[in-house]
């Protein structure tokens, strides 16, 4: 796992202690079948339940479960059980030494690798953004791609934030880490600006049909942005490879001249189109400034103390895991997903091992090995892994059978076994099906060294895998199912609360002006993180059986509106922070209060909604829309602003801020109407 060294070391130590204990207990489980099954079930439940403490804890838990399964394979006549357990522990300590030594030999490895991934994903995000202004694009599909990329980027941002901040806490201020942190800050700002949507694409389509040159020029500009960010991967330690600013500078200058020319030719009724193009270009200029700052930092400048971010400020951006022992008691409930998963896994493991013993299969522990690898808390992931595991095992069995027939050399088997396992580990996160294929190859080649009748080994390997996959899939359907629609309400509410906090911070800053408060940046980070969690929760729901997707259309609409709300907030935030704005009017304060009231009402409604109910009210009578009246009021305000001043900057501000404020208000109304549908008297 990526992350800071201290957390990695603690995780490995806990894993090592756990596998020693589990290997010791597991070594004596075959004494009596009457004793074996209850102990196997209790051990599986307790080890799996460790996952309540987060992702790193789930990796520790997996180590313990793997040790439990492998303890069944210990048939050595020369090693006592305690010796076997201690040798397993020695392997854990050896890995601890190796990983620690590797960190000190190359302390920048985690930082550089994660930063490179962020560069590539950010470039992918900009490339997808560019396609939105393409030739009749499928915007729904592209928006889905953007959401997926945003989820990945948000997770990477969290990892990178933890790496940098924990490094500073342990080693103090560093010019290298300081520069990486400032690059990261620019990348976060760059993502916010990219997420921001300062234009109406339908209106822009019409404009581009009349002036196609603008579409081509903007696409070239966005393409150059993504290419340059992608090239930063090779510039981290080679400042001479940093691309020149000239291409971007010339492209922006050309667009400036063309838009200025369009302004002079624009009729009064088309003035809004000019403002839209000018705002869009303005956003690209801000991206250019961020890009120039990143290039300057990659050029290895010496930083002053003032340029480094205070450590106390940084701590507010890190999400710390709660390791309070009381969490175990709080999670001991059928309302908790991990509790249900642990219980489900324990029962399935006992059942799988019982089937293996009853039918006298060669290696019954292969069944429970398949179960612990496949079974996950969510139905969708378990279903996908079951299918991929079976397909991967069959492919691996066919390939291994062909090789074993033509090759009869134990040294070749050993080499292929090690190579296959290495490839399997390297692919497990990216392509589980391929990883399963190479795991099967590795297991078969290693057994081919020990077992002359390798065809029999292959046969049992396939049978055990299929049994384990079927049991895992059936258990997810029948044993304490944790369908996502039962929990999606909490995810929507958390996302909405984060958006509300971001909106309140932004509204307050616009009204008070001054220096951008740290709370605004923290709330922005939390909003992006919660939107990422909400998207993941909905994706899990969409992978479940149709019969379990209660109100999926309405829920999808709520998720989409929350994302649109964050997009509008990002647009507003980027503009307000990067421009000198006029004083907040009384109308702005009134509209802000209306949006805030709507959001709080929606939050309150979400707390009372039972998504398990099939009932829904498609047309709530107690909903009174104000959108049309607010839109008319805003149109009058912007028209008055344009008539009363010739200042283009003021026109742009009125156009963008009020357009986004109206969008935010209409989105808050849509959310309110949607939640009222679930209010059944």
C-alpha cells in the first residue's frame, strides 16, 4: 500500500503478529472435526472483523485469513506447529526489514510514483473535458468518464496528501517535499478549475456552428494542456525536458484577439455569447498560470520560508482513521456492513471446508482460499471476482496442462512458478482475471514439482475454485445480504452536507472578501472526497440485481444533481478566488439564504426517508417552485448591470456569478422536490 512509512511498518508488525498467532492455532485445528468447525468459524469472523478499521486494516485482516487457510497446507513431518508459525513470522519481519531499507535507499519513490499517477490522470481528465466540446459528443457517457476519473484522482490526492504531510511531520521542513507539496496544491486547484463548468454546452454548440474556428482553437488549447501535463512525468528530475510555454501562450493570445474581434461585431442580443466565450477563455488563462507555477517548481527553485505551507494548516487536510477499541462494540450490529460480511464469510468458510471433507477432495483448503479471495462486502464486486476467478482458473489450467504435457523438468516448473506468481501480484489491482490465470499457473507448476500426477492436481484445482466461487456468490445473495439501497441515503446525505459546508464557506467569503480562508479549502477538499464516495456507493448499487435497485432512477437523479451542484460550486469558487469581485448585493444574500434553507430541508428529509419502501409520490403537492421568479429577477439584475456600466469585467462577473447562483438554486429545488417524493403520509 502507498502511504507513510510509519503506518506501513505498524501494519506489517500487526500482520506478522496476527499470522504467527493464526498459524499456531490453525496448526492444531485438524485434531478433531467437532472442534475444528466452530473454531474455524470464530477465527474467520474475528479476523475479518478487523476490517472495520479501514483499508489498511483490511489488508492486515486478509493476511490473517490467508495464514489461516495456509495452516491447513502444513503437512511437514520435520517442523513442529510452533516452528512453522515462527518461520511464517520470520518472513513477516524479513519483509519489514526489506521494505524499510528500500524506503531509506529510495525515500522519494512513493512520492514520485504517486505524483506521476496524478499527472497522468489529470491529463486524462482534461482530454475527456476537451471531448465535451467536440463534434456532437455523447455527453452522458463523457460525464460518467469524468466522474470515474474524479474518483480515482480524489483517492490519489488523499494518498499523496498523507505521504507528504506525514513525511514533514517525521523529518521537518524539506525543500524537496515543500516543492512537491506546492505542485500538489496547484494540481488540486487545476482539478477544481477543470471540474468547473462556466459554460452552457448547448448554447456553446450553437455558437460553434456559427464560429467553428473557436471550437477548433479551444480544442487545440485543451489538448496542449493535457499533453504538457502528461509530459511532466518525465520532467520530475530533468528540468531541461520541461516543455516551453510558447505554444500555450500563442494559442491563448490568438483566442484573445479573435474573441475581442467578435465583441466588436456582436449585436446587443448576442452579447451573452461573447461573455460566455470570454469567461471560458478566462478559465483557461487561470489553468495556464497554474501550469506555469508547476513548471517553475519542477525547475528545482530554492523556496523561501514564506512559500512553505505551515504544518498546522496541513494537518486539517488529512483524514485520520479512528482506531478506538469502542468502534468494535459500535459496529457489532446487523446494521453494519463489515459485521454482516464477517458473519457471512465465517459461515461460508465452514460450509466450504465441510463440502471438501465430505467429498474427500484432494485439497479442501483450496475451496476456502477461493472464498476468502473472492468474497467482498459488496455484491457487485463479489459477483465480478467470482466470474473472473473461474475464467482465470480455467484459462490457467488449460495453459498449464499444455505446458506440463510438453515439458517435464522440475527446474523449469520452479522458474515458471516464481515468474507466474510475480506477474500475478503485479496485475491483481489492474486485471483480476489475468491475475487469477497466473496464480493458477503458479500453483500448478509448484505442485508439479511435488506431485507426479499433475493432471489430477489441475482437475481438483478447477473443481475447488468453481465450488468456492459458487458458494461465495450464493452467500452474497442469501446470507445477511447488504444491498446498497439500504445505505445509499447516508452516502447522499454525507455528500450533501459536504456540499452545503462548501457553499456556506464560499458565500461567506464572497460577502466578506479578504484572504481565502483555510476552512474554504478544507470544505472544498471534503466535498470532492464525499462526491467520490457517493459515486462509488451508487456504482455498487448499479451492479446489484434489478430487484434490489429500489428507486434507482430517483437516486441516480439525486446523485447527478449533487455532482452538478459541486460543479457549479467549483466554477463559482474558481472565479471568486481568482478575480477581484464587487460587493455582495442584498439580492445575493437573499438568494444564498434560499439555497441554504433548501439544502438544510433536503438534509432533514433524507434523515426520514426509508429507501427500502417501494412507495413513492411522483408529484408532491407541498412543493412550490420559485425557479421562474428567481430566473426573471436574475435576468433583470444582469441586464441592469450591463446597461449601467461599460466595464467588461463587471459584465463577466454578473453573467457568471448570477448564472451559477441560479443554477445552484434550481438544483437545490430539484433535490427538494425529489426528496419530497419519498414523503408518504
